[in-house]
């Protein structure tokens, strides 16, 4: 028996030695080609780049994996406890693997052999780190062996806290959430420190199979799994019985981030920022670098700009008639009207409007059905605007009954309304007919002193078209370019009271080309007219004469300096806005007038920080010694230098601002007087009304509006910048300045304000009624007798009290360039 026992012990020992040798051989074999686990010491995962508005609210996120990295020291104990209890309760005591768990998994898998059930693992958190970071998700014995080897090595190399930090920041938890911080926001709209025990337990329930515990699609399974995690936390002594009871009783509610934390409707702005960051730092930094981009966006102004543009485009579209229903359905079949309506894809840009099917039509009303099965009525009063659209943006006769507009089977856009045009109440379930506009446009608001873009709306709907008409549409500014012709004149010896002849002019264009005969919009002539009136009334013939006298090289130089057009062809037609520019460039150019002639560059980004909080870019590069003081000691405030390049004299810039203020007071921008604040601006209309503009400003804000068709065509007879773009400006600027004091424009040193006749520009007599304060530089105040620019550098004397003298040559530049 002793010999037999000795043999058995020896055999067992030999088997054990052989087994250990086999295990060591397996470990040695698979351990030769493993990834380098030491790379985990420097963990920089792909994290989300976030774009913030000027008030700190989130605008947009860009990421391959939506993740926010949180150091382990900042992860609350309840979150750590929930994951340890759910995934690896012996995590803090084992050395990378759990032998008991492995044995249990082996027995379970043996019992399940021959079934189609997935093998059970026994992965510790350390093993999951090894798999997630260094291996694949392949289900095989080879991968499992490698996982165990790496887990043992990781445990020897790193602390438990570091391993947990890797795990909790890397793990995928559904809802597009990588890491616990992103999951807390996406599921509950909270930071980690705000999570309750129940919420932390739910997040800990997700790693095994996030889709199986989706709280929206499978709420019962999600709540059961959460409750199981709470029970594990209780069994492990990580929470008290009272905490467990409260957590079990807490309903599982998914909640987005609060509206106060997210800026809605800034899609065009955010896309411009995305392009900028992509150009500066590349795709990887944008989508994986975790940048914090602080932008110039003012959410209040953005909402105002969006609303004003949308309303203005709808108003124009209604003026030009009804283009017909979105679709037609035949609901006589099995699906009925409801099924047929639900089968129609809503057009992009519908917003708060709804699709409706016309069920029946009477003379005074239309009965409609909605996609949710409800029904409603469109009264005839809400259809009267729908005159038929005709070619060339004309309209037909006004409908006499509802039958003239709609018929059964039409699918249209509608909006719920409660009051009629007179303020009376409509009955419940009353709707108004709506139409998505065919026209497009853009609005930009910026700070004229810094170039910071405060709002940007690039079209009716970003959903409908991502083309940004504020930055990407090169269109003709028309008369909106004229102020820069007159600015060039003010820089070259002219005054606001200088006289230019407003009369027909014919110019040769060259061999084989017809003569150019520009004309005023109303085909009328004012004779000898001041520069001020020429801008206020937007006189084309005066502008051409002035540009001819200055020379187009001078005009092109001004256009280049102000960033309107880099290389303007020296052709005389360019003086009437025949060149091409963008709304953002033109807005910035007007901003440089307001700020006294200092150069600015429109910018959407104030600062960019990397994932560690270090500043990678700062818009304002001016030195500021003393600005970093920790405590203000009551001494002098730091002085920051003004390093903006001067483009024109402050006096000339102010003279032009004063003239543009007259455009609002007496000229083509008179509608803006309704705002009741000091404003300046200029309308713009290109040939045949293809493009319409209004660029306006207060002393501290520029708002620019453009309206036109994406495929250029006329906006219709008598449509101009004052009828199409100006109403949008009035709404946007009026709301932006609401409640603010009426700040006058700042007058630079050296300007003399003189009482003159608004009509003639001559010093006002005692009995003159039409008197304004005109801005003159020193020694520029005119007398009664002045010269009038006739053309080709020719002037003649005129007495503003009557009579004229002989012709004379004035010392003004000869014309240059092509006409």
C-alpha cells in the first residue's frame, strides 16, 4: 500500500509538474507576441471636441467616440462602487484574475456544451481593460489566454486606481456614450457628481449588453438589471439597506441635458466653426482631440436673427403667390387618408409646421386630417393670401373661395393658430395654410470694433440646405457697395456737400461694343446734387461720374483694403456693385466704417484649448502686462494697445457714417426709423433685382441681410433691398436694441458739425426749414458758390442761391482703367 501510495503521489506530482510546465509553455508561447501594455501609462483616448457659445452654453459636439475623460480622483465613490459590485466584486483584492470566477465559468460552459448559448466569461475589470485596449473581441481560447497574461502584467505595472480610470473612461455604455461621464450626460443630463445611487447602478448595469438594457426600448429589462446591481451593492456592503430601498423605488427616467445648457438653431454658425477648426488643426484633432472651442456666438442674437430671416422669407414668398400642394394622395384604397398621409416624407425645413391632407373643401373652409389622426379646419380667411404664382414672380387674381386654392387629396403644410388677423379668437383645431419659401437669404450680426461674429443665419433651414449664404454665396452687392465709392471721394478732397451732376451719361466701352448708358432706378434726374443726397437716394448716375473722376484704381484699392473684393477689375460698372462678395465680408466692411476706419477681420472663435486646458489659439493677441494679476490693488488699470491698422482717416469714416445715418432718416432706408435709435445703413439691389441687401448698424452692432434665389433670377417687379431685405433688418435690429439706450454715433476729434441745407449742402440761412448738421473736416465748410462735377474731370461753378459760372477744370484725378 505504501509503495502504491508512493507511486500515485509520484504520478500526481509528475502530472502537476507536467501541467505546470504546460501552462508555463502556453504562457511563454502566447506571451511572446503580445501588445506592449506599458503604453497604458500614457492614456489619451479619443474624446469629444465641444463648441461653446459666448455665454458658456454648448453649441455642438464633434467626436468619433463621444467621451469625456475624468480622472479617477474626480469619479464619485458611488459610481466606482456600482461598477465594482456589478463587474468585479473582488477587484481590489485579486491580482488580475479571479480563480474562483474562472472555475465557476468553466463548470457553466461545460454544462452548456452542445447548446447555442454564448460561452460565459469570468473577466475581471483588469481583463476587460486588457481586451478593450490591447486585444480584440474575438471569442476564442487563444484570446482568453492572452487576456489573462496581459491582466497579470497590468496588475504588476499599474495601481488599481489607474486600472479603474482606464476602464471607466473607455467602456461603451450605449446611447453613443464612451465612458461614464458621457453616459451620465446622455442618459440623465447630469454630471457624475449629481448621479443618485439608482442612476449610478443603471450605468453599471450596461457594460455587458447596452442594447439589451436600453431604457427606451426595453424599460422592464433595464430596470430589472439596475435593481440587480443595487442588490449586489447592498450585498457587498457598499450601500445601506435604506439607500437600497430608496434606489429600488426610484423610477428609471431618461432625461436630456436642460435646454438652458444647449444653444438651439446655431447650425450654420457651428458648421463654419467646424470648418475653421478642421483647417487649423486637422481631422484627428477635431474628432478625437477633445478641444474646447470658445466662440463669439451670442445666443439671444442668434435666435433673433433666425426668427427675423425665416419670417422675412415667408413674407416675401406669400407676396408672390401659392405654388400648389406639396403632394397629392388617393385615399380611396385600403390604407385610407391616414395611411396615405403617413407614407409621405415631410419636406426638410418644415420646423413646427405639420403635414395635412385635405379631406373636403367648402366655399368658406377646408377640412383637413393630420398624421396623428386628428382633424382640423382651415378657414377661408387663412387662404386669401394664396393667389396663384405666375412666371416671373408675378401673381394671379385673389381667390374668392377656398375651392380656388385647395381640393380634396392635396397634401399641404399647416400651422396651428388661435387668433385671426384682427385679434379675434379662432375655435380649437384651427389651422393656417403655409408654404415653404422658394427664396433664400442670410443674416449676420457682428461687433464693429472687434469683428466678432455674434450671430449667423445662413438660410431658411439648415436641415433643408447646408449651403451658408452668409459666407459661401458670392453675389453682386449692387448699391450696397456705393458708400465705398463715396468714401474714396471723401478721402480725396470731396466733402458731403460736394456737388455731382445727376444727369444722363453715355460711355464708350471699346471697339465693337455698344455704348454703356447707366440709369437711375426711377429713370429720373436731380441735376447738381450733393454727395450726401447721392448716397441717401442711391443715385447711380452720380456714382458713375464720381468713380470716373476718382479712377477705378482708387475704387479697387478701397474695395481691397476693406476686404470686399481682393482684386476688383478696374471697370466702371464695378462702381454700381457689379463685382461679387459675401454678406460676411460686406458686414465687416461696414463695421470698419463704424469703428472709425480701423481694420477688423470677422472671426467666430475667441479661444481654443486642448484636452489639458492649455490655450492653443487666442483671437486677441495684444500684449496685456498686468492683466494676470491675482489681486487688484487699486492702482491704474492695464492699458491694452490698439493695434488695428488704420484704413482711412477717422474723419472720413465718420462723414460716411453720418451720410448713412441720413439714408435711414431721409433715404432708401427710411423704414428703419421705426426702431427709434441712431442707425445708419444702405440698401442694395443688383440688376433686375437678382440680389437684395441691407447692411445697417448702430454705434456698436452691425446687422447685414441678404435675400435672393440660390439659382439667380429676378425677385420680381418692384422688389428691392428696401422691400425685401430691409424689413428683416428692422425686425432683427429692433429686437436686438430693445431696452438699450439710444447711443449716438461717436464724433472723432477735428470734425465740425455745421448747419446746412439738406437739399443743397450750403450753410443754412436763418429761414431755412430743411436743415441738418453736416460733418466737415477743418477748412472744408462750403460757401454759397461751389463747383459741380460734370464728368471726365470737368466741373463748372454754381451758386446755390441761383445762377452758375463758366466751365472750369478742377484739380481732381483723371479717370483710369477700363470703363
